[in-house]
């Protein structure tokens, strides 16, 4: 294997991260949020003396997730636990928008380029400083973290050592191929998504009249819906021509979230780090802005 430089950000304890990963899914934060946070960290470093540092790919391993929802006795669905906002002057509760939140602990595995081994200590000091200077992860606040490390992956042995350090936890990988296969068979995209998530219960009666119930999904594994990017739904407009756009210095277009299937897997099932790393992909022909994996897990 070729030599890789890996920045390890271990055990990030994040509070009040955005759990509304898309307009119609709630749970683990969107992949765009994780790659966006790492890109923000890179830009902060590039504004200092570390101009050549580039974070090209990111892997996310979840150790713990506490979704802020509640289901009371007799309730059919879970309810979002809201924040306690201050009262108005007259003592009434102010209007607010419900926000799905979660507290979680994750480890980020980041493939680096432009790392100078002679200034590695200074680079780690700058990374640690920016992590603890209000950097947001999926809109959540970083409460604590382990010590960042820059690792050199020269062979499979070093890679296996790193993978063992990620345990216990679950790495998020992409399973869009499951949806592609279903859509090739004529299934609608939304039906393919729901079919991959539905739990089907079946009963069997043996010769003696005993009933046995089984519950299973279409695919094995911990399959979940994940938001992995955006699809442009309007033509690209030149910079500054759209009123009230957030950044008038860049082209503008309206977009909608893209949701596909993903899977949480234990790191020991991963043979190569490439199977858990995500990167940005731009499909100009189809107006797609994606976070994707280049290598599928075996």
C-alpha cells in the first residue's frame, strides 16, 4: 500500500448536534456536516503558516449517540425534546422552531496531504487550538476530545493497529448500491429507500400448532437512511444576481437534499481504510454535490 498520512481526532464529545439530517430523516448527522467541519478546520489552518495542508478524505466512527427524543407510555411516535428558552417579558413561552438534537461521541479519521514532518508538533498544536476555539461539528459544541495525532500508514500492520483503536464503535459506510440495484429492477427511489428500512414480521405454524414469529429486513446489517449531499433544482446563477443570498461572491442555485442508504459496521470488518473514507464529488452533468466513498466494503 502507498504511504498515507492520517490525522486522528479521537473521542470528540459533541453536545446538541443537528440530528435533522435531511428534511425527512432524523438521527445521525448528515455526512455533509462532518466533511464541512473538517473543511472548516482546514481553512483555519490554511490561514496560518500551514498553507499546504489539505484534508482530502474523512472517516466517521460513532462510539455513542443519545438522540434527544421522548416516547411516553401509550405514545405511538417519539417526540422531540425541545430546549428551555427564556420567557418573554409578560412571562409567556416564546415561539420557537423544533430542532432535533443529539449528543454523541465520534472519532474522525482524516487523510491528509501537505503535512510537513519537521513541523508536525506545531501543526498538532494548531489543530488542537482550533478544535478548542469554538469549532462546530454538525452545529454542535465540542465539550472534550482526545489528543489529536498524525499517523503514518506504511503497511497493513499500521493500518490494522489504527482500526483496532477505533473499537468499540461503528463506522458509517455508504450502501447506495442497494438502492441502485432496486431501481434497476423498476422500483421507485423512495420505495427502494423504504424497502431497505422496513422490518417485516412473519409467523409460521408447525404441525403441533405452535406459532413462531420472525422479524427481518431485506438486507442484513444495521442499515439506516443517510443524507449525503444536494441536488441542484434550478440553473446556476452568476454571483451577486440573486437577492439576499448568503454569499454574494459565489454563484447561486437552489438545491434539495439527497438521501440514500448507509450502514454502521464494526471497524474490525473493514479490511482497508479506503472502505470507510468519504470525499467530496461533483457531478456537473447531473447537478449533484455529493459526499461519496470511492471504495465499497467487501
